[in-house]
């Protein structure tokens, strides 16, 4: 049985929970599309997050890897298209590091594109009644750091697919951020199960629009 690795993050930025891990940990041990789901929590720390991720990849030899992260302020589940080769932290990570304009991989490519069928995933999420869209930026904090590092790693592993998904605040988080959108954990979980299934079974992305005007 093939393995799907799904990661979430520990809380950061003063939050007491991170919706990515609160939802992802519920997927542990599931079977989706005849594949076993294994989950791991990543530290919200530059460098260390990639060390933990790469160790899990080496251990599990997954065929599909989805990293999930919190994007407070976003209104829907956003499947990331691209990661860029720069750390530019607006806030410190959980160990106080705040790199500015630092390459994630020195002499690496400027960007890596997700190898997941991102548009097909978004279409399936919407069909399932879960708000979703393609995102054109994963930011420049630890989420982008992990996405870029992940894609850089699997570029050397033929047949392995990977990418990143951002999710909104949970309602209990949004209650402390007046006006911020949120999504219930059970809705996010249902969405991730749909996204994982599409990522496993669809090899070529759907030729449908997923662009943005700004």
C-alpha cells in the first residue's frame, strides 16, 4: 500500500492552536484511494521544519505529500500554485528567527511549481460544497519555506507528487480577530479528504481557469 504524507504546523504568532494540525491529525491512519495516510506535525521554524519534513519523507517514502498551513484572513481553502526561493519574515518564527531576503536553497531555482493537480483539486472541493480557490502566493514565511523545500526535495524523486494547501482560521480563532473569516474543522477535514483523493488519482491537471487578475 502506498503512503500519503500530510503535514500540519504547530501554533505560531500568538495563537494557541493551529488549524492545520488540529485537522490534519484527524487524518492519521485513514485509507484514501487505497493509500495509507500518515501525518506529521512540523515546527513553525525556518530550517528545522524542513529537517523534520525531509526525515519523514526518508522514513515513509510517500508517493504524495501535502503540507497544510494556516492562512488567517483567507476566506476559503487555497491550493498553492507556486513557492519562491526567499525567506522574508514579517514576524519571527517560533525560535525567534526573522530572516530577511535570504534564499531557501542557495543557487536554487527562483521558484518551484506544485506538482499536484491543483485546479482539479479546487474543482472537486467546490463540487463537494467546500469553498476553495487556487492561490498564486504562499507568502514568504515558514509555509512558503516548507513548500519550496518540499518541491526541491521531490524534484530528485521521480513519481512523487507534492504541494501545499492553506486553510482559514478555525471559528474559535476568528472570535479573537474581529471580522476575520473562518471555516469549521469538519468542513476543512472533508475538504482535505477530497483534495487528497484527487491528488492521488489524477496525474494530469484539468485545463480550467484558476488565474487571478491581481
